[in-house]
């Protein structure tokens, strides 16, 4: 099976929010000109023949404005019709207007946005007023038929309120997806907010239990994705996928990077869309070589791990961030990944090989009053 082809478009690294743990915004960042989109289309026409997903990311991509998207979306959609492009966006929704929402709805652009729990918890780490501004944008999106899902960032501070945060998502009927606050190559002092691997592992096990306890009341995307990795023996999401050569990010000036997390850092530029680089051209860059060195490092360092096939050492960026861009270890959240993968695998094996009615466990919903088990979660996921 081929890995997904993904182009992340970064119209700007600017952002009107000032989240306390954020590393991906940059004051004074320029805004992408629509000519860069024309160059992206020209570059990709003969670059690769796989279906492509474009994600508008940032910074805050809505800073580019309505006219940018009114032009960019048809340029990409029609100019690359042979690649059957799909679209997505990551935005805090503060700048979403009915006009912008209508444009995004026309091209079926789903939006991922960030809410870190109830207003008090969210605004403590994202800034006063964040919650209300994002929820106001959410209402505009809903009114225009734009699909919105929430991403919740857990920090060293907010993880202490994990139950309150979980209950907020369940009560509001929101699908839950979470990120751990991470160290960054841009931040020399991440400890105040970054979630430790040990805490992250415990959080994932806690949410696995919650997924089972409230099986048909809430979806926790991370748990579903982690389970899919174990069940299919293949990385299915960004952190665990073989992203090298399959994901690229284009910055405001047309520079090409391995991922949006590197945008704005000259050492990680692989080329520029103006030059129409081939895959071979990109492969000669230092950033490409570094990403593939990491892949080779994982083959050796993680060779004895039973999860290596679908974990792949985690995220390359996470791995090099603590070492100033050098490869001296795998993703520091390895401890967390191993913890949750072990938990899923052990529970799955126990149910499969110790249950006297394994066939019934797999094929039927749990009886009323019975506690759902891993097999019930598997059935829920694969039936979709």
C-alpha cells in the first residue's frame, strides 16, 4: 500500500493568538502571494502521480484572507485535477467570516481547530479570550456546513485536569483528538509546558479506558488510530507513518521543507517551487538526507522492538529537536508510544486467546451492563 501524498501549504507563520506553549508562529511573517499557488500547481503537474491532500496550516492560514482562498482553491482543484486533490485546514477560527466559510464549504475543506478543554483551562495556556473567539468561529463554520474537529493540546499543566477536559469533550459531543505539548528547535526552554513521555503514556492509557467506558458516546481519534496501527501492523497517522518523501511543506516564499514544523528555518529548505524540483533534486538536499538518516537509525536502534513496524521511531522532528538538529535518539515520546502499544497488544492478546467465547466477543456488541473490551472497540473501528 502506498503512503499518502501530502502537501502542507503555509500561507504565513503569523498568528493573532499568542499561545504560551506555541512554537509554530512568527511575528512579522510575510503572507503568501497567490503567485506561489500557481507555482505549486506548475511544480506538481509532473512531480508525482498520486492522489494529493493539501492542508493549509500556519501560523494562522486565514490571515491570507478571502481573496487568497477564492483564487487558490480553484487553481489547485482544476490545475491538478489528475491528482484528485482534497483539502484540509488547521485554524484557530478567529478570522473566519461567513464569506470565508462559504468558500471553504464549496471546496469541502474540513477544519481542525484547537480547544484545550473548558474556558478556564484553555485560556490559562492559550491566552485570555481565546476560547470565546474560537467558539464564535466554530458557530460560523457550523452555520455554513463546514466540518470542524477539535484538537486538544495537553501540557504539563493541563494534564492534571485530564478528567475535567475529557468530560468537557464528552458533554459537548465533540470528537476528541489530542496532542502533547512538545519541545521545539525554536524554543530553548520547553520544560514549563512540554508534556513528559511518562505523563503522556499514562494519559493515553487513561483515554483508552475512557474509550471503552464510553464506547458509543465519544470518539477519541488517537486511541482509534493507535489501535489501527496495532491491528493493521502499519503506521496510519502522521507520527507513525513513513512521511519522508511523502509529505512536504511549502512556506510563504515557495521554499519546500520536509514538514510544516521546519518552515522558516533555512537549514531545512529542500528547494523552491519556482525551480520545479524533481524528487531527485529534493533528495540532494541536506534536509532530505537528514530525514533518511533518521529512517536508517530507527532500523538499527529500534530493530528489537516489537512495535517498530508501525511506530517507526515516532516523529523525526521530535527526535532531532532535543539534539539541536542532530540524530542522537528516537522520538522522546517512545516511552509513551511503547506504553500504549503494549497496553493495547496485551489486552487484545488476552481477550483473543483467553476468552472462551472469542467468536461471540468479536461479532456481537457487549451485553447490557457488561464492560466493553478491546474487541468491542475493534468492531466499532473496522465497521466504519
